């Protein structure tokens, strides 16, 4: 793995594991260099196990479609340091996963657990929610209008709107919205730079204990919902999870918590980031705003471009189950691979002028939702939420511009705008 023609330069490797790089253009500078010079190389950053860095769209597809050859669950599914991995295993008794959701599962478990809610998240079923979601979107636009022509779009709209949709799907009461927001954000780590720095300064074992406490909180919160739905099932996803059986047995508490967690977090933070990214594009580019006002039929293309542009899930990790070859390079059994979705979605070989935001872009293979067996379960719901919101906002929005710098979350895993100050006028 460490041959000279395979090893990634130290400065590029350090960028890949630096959360601050993902809050600006440095990560895309690194990705551009890698796609041009070493699209499948090995990074050996200090404090981390070596890992292959997969930056080309085609290679990410190839790994993603071979879910038996490249596992999710054998090693950490998200990038962690050696110390972080060791602490997680110490807490769990050997597993690298503090949470076990669909993301951390391989066959045969993944197929069995995913099948529980596949029909619920089908295009036909989510379309049945359109009227409810439209009412939520209209309410969010009303709140924006009531803000008086200026707001932090993330705080005022982007966090709350997708959260309400997810709460409806899970059957969580409106009164629990503040706690749900805290839980969904805590699972990805604190969003405030000062708190991030404070947590980073703690000993690794304390950091692991803090995360374990978050998981315990999630378990307690969703455990109560689980118990209620077993007694009183309703028309929501929580009732499906609570009453589900795998191989004739009820799913255990850890798997139930993992299921609730992945729906709550993936369905909230990622949609929120894509929505805020799309609004930022409109605020930064008057020509784009004029184009969308003149041609609202471009909204589905705008949504797809916002998702591609944001690619909220920046990376996932995989591990090889046997010796194999990828893009002409030999991968050994047990090797760890980083799938760089944000790089694949700016791959010049697939996207013409990839660094331009183009709602009229021809249909392409956007990989923000992944590919293969682990293709995002909620992709249809996310697209529906974003389309409906833009259909409600655009007719009422007369102008929009930035009202300060866009502040991005610093994270190697899931990120997007933390603060998006905008000024606007509404009809």
C-alpha cells in the first residue's frame, strides 16, 4: 500500500482528515489534485490507520455496487482516529460502532432490516404525504416572511422545516421539537466552533464517553416511543420499527435505536444542508435567481443541483472482504477505503463545468445519496421536501441576497451551512 506511486502526499492526506478543510474550498482543491494525479491512492495521516482514497465518480460507483466485496460494518463506517476506534471498541466490547443502524449493517442483516421500511419510503407512499408537507413548507415560508426581510436562513427555516417532516414520519409530538433538534445535531457532534474546540481538547476516552452518553439519551428517548407504539400502534414509521420482527424475533433495543437514529439524523441534517445550500446559491447569484423566477419548471433540476452541490454526506468508509483490484490497483483483504462523494459529484469526467451551479444541467448520476444496496432510503422524501419548499417560496420571493458571510460546519462526515444570513423582499 505504501509504494511511492500509490502514497498520497502528506499535506493532501492531512487535509482529508482536517474538519476545517471541509468548511471551505481546501477540500475541493485536494480532491481536484487527487482526481488529476492520484485518484485511488493511500493516505497515511498521523494518528489514523492508512486508507485508500476513492475520488473518481466511476470508482465510487464500483465500490458501492459491490456490497459483498466492500463491507460497511467490519471496520468503522465513518472516519475515526486510531484512538477513537479503540475507545469505541472498549465501550462496546469489541464493536467499532456505538450505533448499529442500516449504515453499519452488511448482508444478510442489511437486506432484512431495510425491507422493514422500504415500502414506507417508496415514491408512491411519500407522494401521499405531499399535502401535509406542503402545509409545513407554506408555514416555513410564512415564518420567513414574518421575519421582516432578513434572517439567518439556517436557524429560521432550514433546521425547522425538515425536522417537522421527520417528526411527522416518526410520530414524535410537536412539543418534543427542541429535544429532537438537539438529538439530531448531537449525533453528528456539536455545531459551534468553540464547543468543537473544547471537545477536541478533551482526552479521547472522555470524548468517547460523551458520545456514549448521547447514544444512551437516544436509547432512552426512542425507547419510550418504541414501548408506546407496541401498545398503541399508529400510521407512522415508529410503529413499524416497534412491532418489527427479524427471523421471527422482535428487533433488539440497539437495532431499534439505530433505526430511529438513522431516520431522524439522515432525514434532517442532510435535507437541511441541501436546502440551505440551494438558497445560498440563489442569494449569491442574481442571474440564477432571475432564471428560476422566469422558469419555475426548473425547480426539479434546481433541487438536484442543490443536492449535488451540497453533497451533505462527504465521506463514508468501506473495507475489503478479500484481495481484489480496483482501477488497476491491488486492494488487500481488510484494507480501509474512504468514498469521497463530494469529489465524485464534482468529477470533470461526469459533470460538465462541475463548479458551476446549473439547474438546467442534463440528468446525471448524482451520488450524494450513495449507490447500490446502501442507496439512501429517504432519497424520494428528501427530493419531495425540497421541491415543495421551492414551489412555495419562489412565487413569493421578489429578491434575495447574502447579508453576511456563509459560515460552514467543519466536519469530515456531514456538513453544510451553519449560518446563512440573507436579506430579501417578499411579494
